[in-house]
């Protein structure tokens, strides 16, 4: 595929066959400013969306995609691909912000300023243990409205439990529907 000037939808169709692809994903691929090279366009997609598509690509394209990714994104993609195809691990969005329970709002706000930007649609930050295990979440609203000296562990919302990574995607969908998590 290299530096082909073929339109991306055409190139995608020839690579994936007649596979139906989410319109939002295609829209992002066709955004101005994204390189024409299909392997480069694939790296502009969210990791969870890319994990859904990459299994259907030829090995040569997969190699090009992995080579074109920075180390952090490559590791996140490889982690997502390590879970069964129809599991929560494959569905999860890895582009989230995690914080520890033993810090204050002030520390988290300084951390966010250092990051410079937050992932799109960030309504919550996820609280994790030192071993990176999910404890709960805190709303961005609480971060902005509560006293900066407040400890994160006082604000944890644990109403939404963690979902084991091996959970079948159909069960994940049922849980989201039953609990109105969307």
C-alpha cells in the first residue's frame, strides 16, 4: 500500500474486502491533515477501534501499522489484541486518565495541567491502585468544584464496578443497557 494515492475508502475496501466499517471511524480516516498512506491513517484511529479492524488486515499492512506507531500506542494496541476478540478487553478504551486514591485534587489538577490535554469525552478520571487495579472513578465536575485539598479517596464513585477483561462483549452490552451507563 505504501504511498499510494488511491482514495482511502477505496484502499480500505481493497484491503478489508467488503467489510462494513463504522462511519465515525471512516470519517476520522478521511479528515483533512491525516496522511494519505492507509497504514498512517490507521494509526490515527482510537486504539479500541483499530484493534477491531487490524485482525482483518494482511500481515504486511499490520507490520506497517505497527512500525508507524510510537512505542506507547503500539504497546496499547498489543495489549488490546491480547484479549479475546469478543471480550471486554477488546472493547475497552485505553485512552483514559488514571489517578491514585492517595493524592489530593490539587495534585491531580497539576498533573492535568502538565499533560496539556485530555482525551475526548473525558467525564471521569479512573482511580487505580498502585498495581493499576480499578477502584472507582471521580467526575471532572468534582475536580473542578471541590476544595483542592480534598483527598481523591473521599470522592470515589464506586457505583460502576469494574468489568473483568474476559467478560463476553454481549454481557458487557447487557450490563451497560441494564444500568443505563451510556
